[in-house]
C-alpha cells in the first residue's frame, strides 16, 4: 500500500467518506472509486454492479468490489436512476486499479437532486480526512 | 500410548522452558471451579489386537458379509470398486493433507480436484462443477436456496414428490428458518412427476425434479424446462445414481440451470450411507452464486501452469454472514476417489458399466414378474424399478437376509403409504444372471 | 544448526488426464454381460461422456505423481492453527474398511445393522462423557454443518417458545464459519471485541445481551489459543435474558479430560471428529461434526436418533420437535468408525494426556519463539499460540513471506492472517503427536528464517524455492476463472 502523498487525487471530482467519487457531466453523475480506495483494496478481480434502470437512494449499496481475499461494499453518493454501468469492468476489473478516475468508472446516474452532492468533499477536504 | 512421543525427560525439559513445574500447571489460566474432578468415564485403552477383535465383532453384527447380494439402491448403490482406487486414495499425501490453502505444496490435491471438476461437467453436460458437497441432499438444498435468493417475488420452491424422501426433508430443514416453503409436485400413475400440476402452480421461485426419480423412472426433463422457461424461474435437476449418465442423456442437454447429485456410485463404498459425495454443477451464469470451493488454473511466478483455490470471496471466511453458504470442509477425498474412478473406467468403461446395470435390471424385472411380482409402472428406467410383491414376501425377504445375505429390494410404504407392499429393486453390474435366477427361485 | 528436512528431490512432471488419453484404452476389465442387451429408447440415451481413456498403469502413475506434489501430516509437521493436524492412526483405516462396515447398505433395516447402530450409540456415549452433555447427534457431515445444526436447534427452540429472536453475539475471536452459519438461520450477527487480555469480558456481553438476542457463539479455547475464563459468568448473563450459549468445539483438543463444556454453561456444542478425534482431513474432507446438547435442547436434535432397548439398538424418527433431517442417511459413518477406534485406542488417560501434551507443545513453542517473532498476547496459552510479523516489518517481510519460506525448510506453515484480531497473524498449533525433536527443528527453522529476514529479505520474497511450483498468480485465477479443462 502506498503513502497518501504517493496517491493521485483528481481535482474535478467530489469525494465521499466511503471513498467513492462523483463527477457531474452535463446532467448526469459519474461514480467511481478514489485512488485511495483502489490502493486499499489491492488488485481488483471482480466488480458487481446493479442493472441499468435500477433506482437507488443516496447511501444505498451500489455493489461490491472484490480482491482475491476481500469483498468491499460500494455506496452510491447520489439518489437516482442507473443509466449505464461500465461493462468494460466485466472483462477487465483491473481498470479500477489502473485508471480509477477515467476508464475505471463504475456507473452513470441520472440524479434526482443534484444538490445531494453538496455535502461531498473536494480534494483538499478529502485529503484532510485521509490524513486524519 | 503409541501416538504420544513424549518421554519423561522431554516433558521435564519442555516444562522448564514453558516456566511450569508440572503438566497440570499449564492449565492455571482455567479457574478451578470450571475443571472436572476425577477422570473421564471411558474404558482403558485397547491394544491394536484388542481393537481388531472388538471392531470385527461389531462389523460382523451387520449383515454385509461374504456372498453379500444387494438388490437395493434408493440413494446408495452396490458397484464394483477396482483395486487401484483404494490403493491410490490411501496414499497419505492425499489422505493426511488439509484443505489446499498453501498451493505450492498442494498441487496434487489441486490438480486432482480440477480434473474432478472437469470430468463432472463432462458427465453432467454443465459449465461448472464445484469441488464437492456433503451429499446429494445437502447439495440440492443449497441449489434450492440459490433459486429462492435469486427470485425476489416468490418464496416457494416446487419439488417433485418423486425426489428422494430424505432430500425433500433436508430441503425443508435448510430453507424453512428463512421463511421459505416447499410445494410438492404430485406424481402420475405412470410413476412420473405431474407436469400438468406444475403448470398450475404460481408464486414459485424454482423447479426441482429428480431423474431417474426415486421410483427409478426416467423423467421427461424437457417438459419441466419448458415450464421453467415460461415461468422465468430456475430449473434444478437432481439424481442419486451418477452412473446413469453413462447411458442416459445428461441434465445439461435439457437446459438445467443447476444440477445436484450423489456421486457415491463413483468408486465410493456404501459405508452405511456416508461419507458419500455431493455433486453440484451449474451454468456459467450461476458461477458466482454456487456455494463451496472451486479450483482454478493459473500460472506461477516462472510462468508454469498451476492450480489454486479461487473465487473464495463467495465463501464464509471472507464474506462471513453474506456468504453463499457456510460450507468449509467438503468431501474432498471422496471427490478425488470419484476422479480416480472416472479416469479408470474412462469413456469406454462407463458406457459398458451403465449398459450392464440397465440390462441386468431389465432381466431382474422380468424374472420377478415370472415369480409372481406385479410391475408397478410401464415406464423406462435405468437400474431401479418398483414392484408390487405377492403375499408373504416380507417373511421370505427376512429369511433371505439371514440365511443368504441377500437383500431383496426396499419396502417403500413408509415413504409412500399409498404404495402398500411395493418394493424398490435395483440391479448393478455386481449381480450375475445366476444371482437373479437364484433370487427368482427363492421368492417364488 | 539442526539439519532441516526440506530438500529438493526428483519431482516428476505430469500432464492433465486428458492429455494422456488415447482412444481405445480402458483401465477396467468388465466381465462379459451374461444377460440380453436391452435397447433403451434412443430419445433417452445420450453419448458416452467424454472421459479420458487410459490404461491401469497410466492411472496409477498419474495419481502417484500428483500425490508426490502434496504435503501431508505423514510428510512432516503441519502446525496449522485451529485445524488440529495430529497424526491419523493407520489402524483407523483398517477398521473403517472392514466389510461389515464398508459394504453395509444404509437401508438394510435396524435388525440387520446392529453393529453399525451399536458403534454409533457407543460413540455418542463417549462424546457425551468427554463433553459433559446428555445427548449427541452424529449426523452433521462437517464442522460447519455441525454449526448449522446447532443454530437450527437454537432457532427451533425459540420458535417452540413462540417468540423468535433476531440477533446473535459473535466475538472477534470466533471461527469464520460462525457468522455464515448464524445467517442461514436468519440471525443477524452482532460482533463484539475481546478485552485487553484477549478474552471476553462479562461487562461487554452484559451491555449488549437483550431479549431479542438468541445468544452467543463462543469458541473456547478461543482462536488466540486462550481459555475464556469468564465463560461461566458470560453464560449466566446470556441465560438471564433467556438466551443460549453455542460452543464451537473446534478447539476441544486443548481440554479433553480437563474441562467439560456441558458443565460450565454451554448449551450446545459441535465437535470436529477430523480435528480432535484424529480422522484424516483428506485434503478437504470428508469430516464429521457431531453436536452435543443439554436436556432442554435434546428434543430438537435431528432425526433419526438412536436408542438402546435392552440389548438391541434402533433408529427412531418420532420426535415432534426435531429440526428434521440434515443428511440423506445418518451422517459420515465411515468417519465415525475411525473416531471410535481412536477413542478406544486412547482410553480415558490417553485422551487427557493428549490434551496436556498438546498444551505443553504449544507453550514450549510460544516461549521458544517469543523473542524471534512478536507475541501480541504474552500469556499462558492452550493448544495454540499466535505470533505476528511486527519484528520483521522493518525489512518489509510479512507473515506470508515467512510462511512460504517454511515450505523450503520442510514444514507446512501455520495458519496465517487468522484470527483477524491480530494483524499479520501466524498461528501455530503443533498438536500432541509432534515430538520434542521435531518441534525443536521447527523452532530452529523459524529462527533461521527470521535471520534471513534481516540478512537476505529478497530470498524470502521469492520463497518457496524448492517446491514443484513457485508462488501462484491468484489474481489472474480470479479475474479470468478457468474452472475446467
């Protein structure tokens, strides 16, 4: 596992306490895992995601990420309908490790209320939380 | 005691290192009022000679001695076990190893079970087979739980009334604490599961049908698959006689989603009903829902092929209360036994064994008919079939056991009270024509 | 320095079965059929399964070579914590293979199965005596199956009382199967932490035990190898709220003839015949997990049960409160024969001595290695002791590196990364059947490896070096599962 200063934190996303990130792109929200989260998990071997069209509430379990010897739950940082899941992860779950802010995104959501993202953290706040 | 290597001097010097003055002091962390006073009320130790005598005396109280003729099946079958099987399986490297948690020194078990998984998928026509379960009943209960968990709307599972009675009871034990229920699919006068009755059932999460069924008859699985598809629910099949698929179409060819079976016929002694071998197989789609261990192929650091336990995140030690099952130890050595058996009989042998089972059963049925038995059904079967016995048969049957060590069928009215005086007969490759002729003469 | 058993020998390569297959070979010679061939309806018959085609020697060499890639108790010391890898006596195998046992059909009828019934009855009586409970079922097929049975009994008990409960307390030192077993009965596990001494404190339990909690699942000795000295007090707290105490008896090897769980507040307990009672583990079973219960829970035991009337034995199924059946027949009878043979061979004194010597061996290792490896709970242990890799962390050497290096020295590694309460756990259970010389060799090997961790850490990272294969890519195995050939 890396030290926090070795990790990469994108400026244009917002972070949740449970280490998911959310990015607003036009009127949809893209959700993924932070570099800290993927580093803690180790090599990801499987990602379990909901189905297109499912509706979830903020804080609901979005799915699971598995490494060889651990399973971690992922939570959705905004309420809404799942528009698209990252199907590339089925064959290449390692994208979560290799490109957590780009190709390793998890789902795209049509948010019910975009203001729900207001209480997420920006990069500085997130770093502060990680450093405790 | 020959299993305890410590000399008096060893004990003294080890106690010194441990900082204790006597063995009893090692237990000082246990409060005195929790300790027993006195000793266990268990007999003094026996020498190996005395043990042999005692055990042979017990073993001989079971009627399963020389000239043993077994015309019984019902989930436990008398098949020939080639000498290579116990010989190879008793190799201590297989027998005295633990679960292969350290793959570098467990490749024997791992490759062996990988080959087992492969041969089971071949036998059943399925994509994936697990590394084993306890027996067919527990594997089938797990399969029913998979179907129930996947269906959020229904909480009942439809199970054929011609599924092994013990298996139906186990399913009930496993699923009822979670609030699930079994509905039984009745059977027809042909001795087959009533597909019409099934069609009318609503609010079910899956269908489970045994074939050949408990009364020996071969079910038309395609009809049940059609119902499962129409209802958009999982189709589970089960079986107790794995050698049937040396001859019959396999469950995969009928589109089964999950298959649970008993593998005792594959080189494993009857051993009063256990340990047998639970088989559980599924389609690729069910891979992550299957409970129990799976072995996968991979590479080592040098790029050489090797095998490991894989997809462990489904299991209890990682997913804990969210695991697909609590199973940990399975019936590994019996899976290895079945693998050696399947490799021994091979493609040619399994066909011939299966044919001989079927042929002898046909001959036995004809012989019994001539001896005054009445055929219960006119339905195709593999190596088991149901007969209505003539009056006075039960007394003759007991005498045959006592005098000739011959077990002529199983009375099934305790399982199906409506089938009074009906006996389930079985013939395998271990029975000769002469044995059958002799039996027919005795029961006439 | 003691000479270590690990060395490299001639190790054969061996392909997969189907790579050896040649059309037309068959390793079984069947008698010619003496009855007419029946032509079954073509719609019912399928193709013969495409199994490998081999000669008998092909089969024998294949499995002989495979076996040589395995490490077993007969190969060397196997100090796998919480698994009790003791010697598996050979006479047990002879007893289980007697024709009267091995050929017995489960539906022969009580009258013709008196030997099997008597053996099972006697084994039940012995296990009652060892555990201090009045009744036992032998039906569960493995330890986890025993746990499930025990939890089903608890579930049935509350159902009968008319008020089901929703939670169960599970300490952090419990076995991994415990939460999964409880969940199968619909109970929500409530995790509790052990105290600073590595054992449960009564106050912790008192604070969370309520009338919606079915009870507690407690492993004693726990997975830190420590005796839960407050068990009686904890049981009183649980009982006072109407709850039940489930005992995980996987670690019974520490306390035979010393403590009877049935007498110290435990209500239901499972045993592992393949641990404490010497039956071989077989590379993953078959095991056997009998469950012992007190008088109140006896009516809920699975059916059939065995009763003795005068000098005959019979199965009974007429038990209205039973949880039902949990095995197609009566459980793993073949394993019961072995365990029974073990108990008779050991006798009362032998069993008690076994526990004493198992505890002696563990304490000897704990004291001998505590300067070499970090010992998070430095207290007298029972049959196992738990170290970790804290001393080696400065060289970036972890528990797994030391475990893999032990393979090169000719030892099976201890249980690693369990229990979860100890970070980087290295859990050693030597069992009573290891001699002082073998244990000294093990201690010496661990010390040598700790030395290598200082001087040549890279060597440990690459270990094992002498095994058939090196470290395997488990990530690739899980990402792209290849589960059949």
